[in-house]
């Protein structure tokens, strides 16, 4: 070790040991399991915190405004045009068999069961999951989260639970609006492109729906809301490595939440179809 | 390597903060290796050391923000190493923590930042506003109450951070390099503020720094509340020396512990490097 002011300490002469392939794979597996465990703990606490005090009502309202009202324009626009394009795609097939009146049935079922919740989930994930991750990540790297803890506040209650609750409330509402606007888009396309009456379209679109279809769409939107908010929060709270880490977390939040939403959609669809048959 | 001078520990009774054989490490190896020291009520401990010696870690452990791998930490009569996060949240309300870069909430105004702890405690709104004004006046930033942290200079942000830390008059304040990266004049303002806090409110303080002059300023000056000026020498009202002690951290443990004059007299080659 250097004993005079301007000496440079000698670096160690022994070379670091190279880990074996098995060790690297074991470490990677352990890290993955640890991440899943951390995510599960964060998700469970975000929900359990909602049932105990202190609660942050104003923060929840602010997040509802950001996630719900803020996402409304993209949900309205995309919903309308998805409904319209569904009619254009399916209508041309139905015309070949002279069954244009079935268009309303198909568009309604597809929007309520599948496209409404999934497209809304993916859009809100792209907009809000990334926003949550970058906001929380910035707070972590600038020590604001530590400052919050130092001031006696649980960041889980103050930052995570309001975002999760706000998503659980607003995403199903956004999905409902998206489906409704999609049906309007479908109706407009039916009237102008297929010469199908607006009344016929609406009557068939509503008549085909059963309670199980509405429940399927509602359940999916709830699950997607939970996924996009908790993944965003998890990625944000685990940021390491300054601004570069924040950027990485933001991208990861969108990628992971989108993939999780699509995977969850598959299993939920299978489950819903199974339950619809049984009940 | 020169042998470290023998530390002169204060009596075990009446300690506000006590570290006993505290160890903590990360992937790159242990950072703190058996850190042991204690602070008496009203005392200011200056933690000196090179970058990476664990000064900030020691402060965060003292505040219960990080749990050590081994050893015990007692603060305000409680063993905080065995506490749950819920219990630690309550404990931290009695501790003021000034972060290196201020760590102000950037979406809140200065006034809201300072009022944060009071709002969290559910204090009466009529009580919050005057208290925030008083604390901002203490740091001479009353006019910034409605500004956002991004509109303030680095020194002003540190002063707001100090105001936020002391808004509920905590008995212990921990400063993490409060003058790092600031110009000499602003640094002097911050140190004067810490002096005032010490001599008016009698807080126990731990200050991590790599600037020796900050420690000597705390040791050699005092704030006279009557004349509201900073004066050289110890306060006349203070009868219980020492009020400022230096702890030099090296390789994860205390290398030197003692009064400023003992540090100045030391012929140890490592300590000499801080004095040049």
C-alpha cells in the first residue's frame, strides 16, 4: 500500500479465477429465479398494501388521471380504426357467402373477448409501463426513493400501490370505451363499405354477446392492468447504473409487459373457453 | 503500512449512535470490516476517508436504510439492526438525513419538499405553513418556497435538503458529503448552517466528507445565537468537550479516532495525506 501522497497503490498480481460454464449457468438461473421472486413479492405487497393504512388517495387519483385520461386519445383512435378494419377484412369474406349481416356478430365478439382488452393492454403498456419505469427509475438513481425511506415513508405504499390501483380501475374502463368506439368504427365501415344497415349491425352486435363474453373481456383487462403496472414498477425500482439504467429499464418494461400480456391472453382465453363450456 | 493510532472511545453510557463490529459487503467484497464507534448526545462526528471507504454506507446503516451483514447498530437507545422495515420507518422519523446531491423530490416545490414529513405525519395544515416558513427562513431560502428544485442552484438545493431534514427537529442529523462539488463560498454557507444547527438545536451529527477543512471549521468555530455570528473557538455555553471528533476510515474500519488537534499532531503518513 502506498504510504506517500503521490504513490499509486500496486494492483494485485494474481489473475482472477475464470468461472466454469456450469457456474455461469447456475448463477444465471439463480438470478432469474431471484428476479421472479422479487417481482412476486413486489406484486403481492402492492396489493396487500391497499388493505392497510396509510393509503395515498390523492396519489391514486393523480395516477388515474395520468394513466386513464392520458391514455384516452390513443385508445379512442386505435379502437375506432380497429373496429373499422375488422369490418373491412371480415366483410369481404362474408360477401362471398352472402352473409354480410354476420359482420356485426364477428366484430362484436372479437372486440369484447379479444381485441379490446389486448390492444388496450398493449397500448397502455407502451405508454404507461414505460412511463412508470422511467419515473421510478429516475427517482431511484437520484436517491429520491432513499430520501422517501429516510423521511419515514414506505415507497411501496406511496409509489407502487397507487399506480397498481389506478391501473386496475382505469384499464377496464379504457377497454370498455375502446370496445364501444370499435363498434362505432365497425358500424361506420359497415354502412359505407358493405351497405349494411346501422340498426342491423348494432342489433346483431349486441344480441350475440353473452355474459361470459363480457366477463372474459373484463377479466383480461384486469389481469393486463396488473401486469403492466407491476412490471413497470418492478423495472423502475430495480434500476441500477444511472441514466443508462433508466433507459434500459424503460425498454425492458415495455418488452416484458407486452410479452407477458400476450402470454397471459393465451392462457386466459383457454381458461375462459373451458369455463364457458362447463358453466 | 503505518500502524493506526489507538482510538480514544468515549464512555459507553449516554451514546446516541453506536456501531459495534459492523460488517457489510457486496459482490466486490467487504466494504465495512468491523466498524466500531459511538457518538455522544450533541456531538459531531466527522467521517473522513477516501472515496469508496464506506462513509456513505456507514451513514445509511446508521439511518437504517441498509442492514449490515454482521454487527449491531444502536441509535437513540434502540437496536436498529433487528428491526423490520415497518419499525424502521417509524425510527427514521427521528433522524434527519441530508443526501449528497440533496435528493429533493423534483416534482414537488421547495415548500412541499420541506413540508413532506409533516404532511406524512398528518400534521394540521395551519401548523405546516408557519413551520415550513420558519425552517426555510433558517436556511435563508424563504423566497424559494414556490419554486421547483430544478430552478435552484446546487448549494440552494443542499440548503433545502437540510431544511427538509430538520423540519420536525430530529435529535440526530446525518450529512452525506454536504459540500461535495460546491464552490468554497457556498461550502462555507453550508458549514455555517450546520454550525447553527448544532449550536442552536444541539443535534447529534454524523458528517461524511473528504474535505478536511469542513471538519476543522466545525471544530474551530461556533455560532453565537445572541450576536447571530460565527465566532472562532468553542462556544462559551458548551462545557462538555469534545463536541467535534474525527473518524478516519480506511479499508473498512476506523483508522484514526480523535479530536482535531490530535489529528493535526499525528505524524502518521496516511493521515498526513489528508493534511496536505
